[in-house]
C-alpha cells in the first residue's frame, strides 16, 4: 500500500465529512445524500482492501476495524462520526507512508535504475538495451546528468563525477579518459563513453540493487511476529467491541449508545501504530546508512548487529589499507643506507606491492639503485639476485630459514620483516607496515562502547609482529595470525557459540567467513558481485567510523522499535479503556489513534538524522597493553 492510495481515501472521506457536516448545519437534504454517496465509496475502498487481504493473503487487516466502525456508525444514525473516523485514519496512514517512502527513496532509486534501458555502441551501431544485456567490452553512452549504468573505463570524454550514491561523499571527483568509473555514479558536466569492464548484470549497481530489492521483500523475524500478533489483536478487538455493545447497549436498553461505544472501541484500537513500529524503523535506519555509503540487505542484519557480542576484524584491506609502507631498515652491522641501496636494486626488477613500497622509500631517501643480475623468485615469498657480485636474498622468515640462514630471535620489529641475506648470512631487515584506515586507531575501544564484549583481529599474514602491532593500535582484545579461509570460518563459529558474531572483511578472500557469521560486513566495492552475495552489509567508504555507524544504528534501532511498541500498546490500552467508559466518541477515538500512529513514525524517523558518535574514537597510548595472542596453522 502506498501513501497515494491513502490520500485518495482521505479525500473521499473528507467529501463525506463535508456533506454530513454542512447538512447538519443547514438541514439541506441533498447534502446528506452527497455525503452518503462518498461515504459508500470510502466504505467500498476499505471493504475491497479487506476482501483482497482475506482472499489473497489469508490475513485479517486493520481495514476490518474501519469497515466495522463505518457500519456501526451508520446503524447508530451517526454517519458523520464514521466519516470522521475514516478521514482521520486515512490521513494518518497517508502521512505515515509518505515519511516511510521518503526514507526509502535512495534504495528505490537504486532498484529502479537497475531496470532502465541504456544506449550501447556495438558493431558500430547504437542500440538501447536493458542493463543486464550489456556485454563486457561494449561501449555505453552516458549523457550529461545521467547515472553511469555499468562498471567500466572512460574511453572518451571527461566529467565531474558524483559518487555520493556509492560512497556517501558529497564532493564530486573529476575523471577523464582512462579512469575507472563505477555504476551508480552520475556524470555531472559532460557526456561520457564508457567501455564496460564487466557484463551489465555483474556491475556494482545492478548486483547491489538486485540483492537489496530481494532482501526488502523478506520480512524480518521481528516483523513477522508483530504481524501474527496483529492478526489476533484485530480479531480480539472486534469480539471485545461486540461485547461492549452487548453490555452497554442490549443490557441497558440503549442500543444507539452501545453502537457508539462499539464504534469508538474499534476506531481507537486500529493497530496501525503497532504495525508501523518495525517497518518504519527499519526503513529509516536503512535510509540513514545508505546516505553514509553503507548499504544494508534489509533490517535484520542491523537488528543482529545491535545485539552482537563479538566482532572479528580481518586485517589486510579491512582495518588497514592493504598498502604496504616501509618504515625503516633494521641493520645488523652493515650500513642502513647500503642495505637500502642493495634492496632497492633487487626489487627494481619486480612489480608487486612490497617492491613498490621499497622503491618508493629509497626514492624518498635519495638512494639510487644499482644493477641487479640473475633475479629469480624463490618459494615462500622470496627473491634472489646478484648485486656487484654478491648473492642477495630478500624474503620471509620461511624463505631465509629454508636456505639455511639464521633469523635473529632477539630483535623486536614493529611490523612485517623482509629479511636481507647477503652471501648466506642475514644482515638486516626491511620493516614494513600496513597503513591503518582512517580513524581505525582505538577502534576496539569504540566498539566496546557499543556493547561488543570481544573484538578480535584475524589475518592470514604469517608475521606475528605485524598482527600484534595492528591489534595494539586498534585496541583489539586478541589477535590470530597465519589463518587460512577455513581457519577464519572455525574462529567465527567458535565465537558464534558464545553469542551473536559479526565478521568484517574485504568481501573477497573472506567471503566464506562472512557468509558463516551471523552478520557479514564487507568493506570496499571491488568485485561487488562476490562481496554482496557473501555479506549482509556493504561499507563503501574507507573509514572506520562507518563500522561504528552500523553498531550504533543497530543499538538505536532496537531501542526505537521497543519504544514504538511501548507507545502503541500504551495508546491502545488507554484508548480502549476510555472508549469503553464512553469518554471517547468515535471521531475522537480516531483522532487519538491518528496521533499514536504519527508519533510512532516520527520516532522512527529520528534514525534518519542520528548523529554518529565519532568522538569515542581515540588513538592508542604510546605503550599499549599487549593483546592476548593466538595462532592457528
């Protein structure tokens, strides 16, 4: 049901109200018939909705109460009261659904965009095709002001790009030929030709829209329970209202008074506030997070996050940026500058993240590499080369030990070590650290503030020192290193046996662990199809405060739903008592109900403008307490 449908009912009911009111004032008979015509039309609308619900969904709806009120009011000779009831209830529901639809506007924009036609250049012909029929390699024409429908690369044109629907960032970015673009962004200043790097149905916008659209059709458990309660409540209210009529009407002999009280009871007891308590809160929470670059598959993941006791944080790409950075050279006798020169000389012939980090560090230090010869990869993440006639080996602990070299055990490195071996002897190490994401420092403490009892860092890195360093920086309660995908699943299940568990990863190599957790949270929009299918929540911004937003919203969501239920129950109990005692007329009862519904919706709407408490993020102290350790092979 939409706000538009209730607006139509509201207008029809208002015509009936005006007809009866003016007739009572002037006594003009045609106006009474005018009112009766619109009264019958309004009654037919509610009756049709009730019959449809009974026959198609086999469920009793609040339309039964409105129909009962209108019938009873007409029998009591007070059609104006019945018209006022229909008007107030229709107006309240129109307002409520209007607010709900506004909070879901971003989500609906995504799902609608998935179904539109796009202009494609294929075989030198321009054609219009659904997004899902776009093939990898097709060129898509994106007009100025239009949303980019596919993931791809700009092959012609340059434009300011609005990525707010993806990342939540309000500032546009300028992109030109050769730059990558993501579906969902908007070309603001000029037309672009974009070559699709993925099929249309594998792009970010299509996949996420499809998944969210499907998830919104599934009612959360808490809402299904509420719907079941409403079924019994509506039937119980009708039976109670009949009892009120029998007691106050038949037994006292005043049938008209009994009918009026019966109408008042059914009018005030419409369970609209109760029925709106969960969906309005979920819609507001989802809409609020989508504006921050966080996309949620329905309200259930937020509800679970709000009750979670443990969170597992993947390290690389989750709390760190997966961008290795050299922080220093540890030397065992040789010159640090000389070791840097030799290391840069070997790495200059390779193109991988650690090599790039070492070369950048050497460049910043003004060190020029020498010529390296005979370079080759070694098993266990290592490289061997010859520089000025000396054999140089760069590699992990596993690599240098396999070659018979001894790794110093007394050295406490603040990061991951790439050992430097020259002529069969370890002479130093390049200390490499992963940069933390923005605001990740002190993340553990911040998560504890939202009720998380156990914050654990999990990584596939084989270097304990780097895992320990990152765990200390974020304030984790424990850390595990050297984990394979199966190990992460076991860790998630182990913590899950103690309470609800949230897994946070990059959505690619952590896909199985994300799926195994009670709630999977993925950071980043690369490989969107895999990330979304394995995750319940997608964070699109490289910002740890987004993770805090999820837990804070989950906590607030649960509180708001409980407040809504308490408000709805309190209003219904008070209203039924007043109506039973004859202190509320049918139209006053409807107004009482209307106020209850609007207040519930407004309470839910507070989630849209919720302020995120980022001030609880803090940087760790210089000498933080060492975390608990763990290691699974």
